C-alpha cells in the first residue's frame, strides 16, 4: 500500500468530518448504528492512515457524510 496515499486519504476524511461539524465520537456512533464496527479509536487511526477501510465502510461513510466518492477519494 502507498503509505502517503493512506495518510492523505485519512486527512481528507478528517477534513470532511470537521466540515460536517462532527466529532470522531459522533461519526463513529453513526457508523456503528449503520452496521460498521468502527470505534472512535479506529476512526482516529483511519484519519492518520494507520487503519484501512473496507468497501462497506467507505460506502457508509459516504452516506453519513453526504458526499460523493470523488469527494472521498480525490484530494490535493
């Protein structure tokens, strides 16, 4: 895996979460309600590129954050 891409991907998730005015705890709770077993700690690891996401988790993040896949995957 491309470590730099993982870090940028996580940073992008964090920026989107903050734009939506959600804490890690709030987003993790919404993910859990929607069937993704992601704790606040796991979300923190995602945001720094230390944990990978599964396709169903990415889809659920997209739905909760109300963004497109392009918003999630394409960043500067």
